[in-house]
């Protein structure tokens, strides 16, 4: 094939409003999925086909993301395209094209997508189809949250409907947020304003027969909400071959681990603690003596004190849970919260970043 020095644009500029309150203190693309920040799932996919340069279209918490990611990853050059205003889905691609010279066929994708897709096959189909854009497509049960397509026998997309009502969906094949784009498309995208790739560019290309669809059947997660985030983590945990091999893990001889459990590097489970099932621990997580953790996701650096109990919760980066604390099902604790000893956090409570919790929190209460 003729693909050399292939570049990619990754859209990473959203405000992640449905991932609040965690996203108040942590960029969406640094949310851990099976212990690995979301952006690195994207980088690993692009690295698998030899991408040499990635440009991140960034806006919200751009400097935090840049500080974490840096300028290289596994030999790929990482560049940044800063959006001074919200530009939709096509605008950032236009801006990235000027900041990173996307003047040959390139890949563009949403940064909050995790997918098992053969990009080489997608590239082959794109080359053969002579399309200006090839859109990756995935079959879902409920297409109403997504852009839905109708495709002909030659894999040309004939119709594209963004977030249709149930009876108006032309199929259950949805836009998976991964594209192969010819640079000629860039001339169709206006500068310096919000432009929707799906609503303003795709319909015209479909009418011209220059929009191709590539259907793939591997896993696909579009992580737009905390519910999506939980689903992606625990679904991927089911793929045992994807479970990371953690280093420097310390598990007491009398601790109980009920699989599936995923342990991050440097994590510790102390004496008589019970962890699992369906638990994902980030790096350097400490589970104290006789603590119980089940059906929960704990980000890097979280600490759970002795005799504390956590069930069905999300505990974010750097959270310190004291001794004999009880955290109910459905709770979300944002980064760098401290919870005092013997505190009770009711089911469904939401705690915003940097809070000091020394009194009980009622069920479904928001602590801001």
C-alpha cells in the first residue's frame, strides 16, 4: 500500500459536561479505562498501523492534558491544536490541518472512542472506493443517540441522520467517530466557526456518492457519560487478554480477591481486605486492613482506610477515604476529596473535587 508518514487528528476539545464532577478536575481523555488513560487507548490504536504524527485538537484543560501526554509517544510525534472557541466536530479538523499540515490522506477520530477496529482494512477500502471520507460504522441496539446511516451494496452511505427518533432511524448502523479523510474535504469546512461534520459535511458527500462506510464488529465504546464510562471499564474487563499485567502489586496472604479484579502498578491490598468482584484499581491504590471494595472503579492514588466499605462507586484520583467509612452504591467522588473516619456517604451521592467531608452525606446529595 502507499500509506507512508500517515498522520492523525484526534478531537479532544470537549467540556465533558456529562462526566462532571470528575471532569472539573480531570480532562476527559485522562479518565482511566481499565487503568489506562483514555487517550492512550487511542494512541495505541494509531500506533498499531504506524502513525507517525498525531495532532490533538484541545480546548478545555488543555495544559493539564499537555503536561501529562507530552510531545512523543512510542515514536509518534504529538502536536497540539488549541481551539480558542468551540468549533464542533469539523472545525477542529480544519484548524488542525493548518497547525499540522494535514495535506495528505489522514485519520481523524474522536478522543473519547475506544474501538477494536482493523484500520488497515479500513484504509484499503477507502483507497478502493475513491471516497472523500470513509466513516467507521458499528451496529448498535439503540441508534437514537448517534448519527445513523443507510448504506448501499457498494458501501456508499446514501443517507445520514443525526440522532433520529426511533421510527426515523434508517438502520442500526451508527457513526463510530473514526474517519479517513482526503484533504480535499478541508476546503469545504468554513474557518473560525463551529461546524458539524455530521450535519453540514456528510449530507453533501452522501448526495455526491463520495461518503463510504466501513462496518466493523469488534468492541466499540463512546464514552460520553459516567454510565458509558462504567460500561466501558467493566465490559473491557471481561476480555481477559486485555487485563494489564501490573507491577509491584502487594496482596496480603489473608486478603480475599474475588475475580474479576484489575490491579494497577504499585497497588496494595492489606490484611483481611476483600476486593471484588468487578473492581478496577488504578496505580498506587491502597486498600486498608479489613476494607471491602466491590463493583467499583478507583483511580490512581486513591486510598481506602481500614474497615471501610465501598460498593458500586467511582472513586477518583487522589481521594483519601478514612477508616470505617461506608460509601453507598452509585456514589461518585471527584478528585482529591478527603473523607473523614466513620463518615457515611449515602447511595447516589455526588461529591465535587477538593472537598473535606467530615459529616455524613445523604443519599443523592450533591456536595459542591
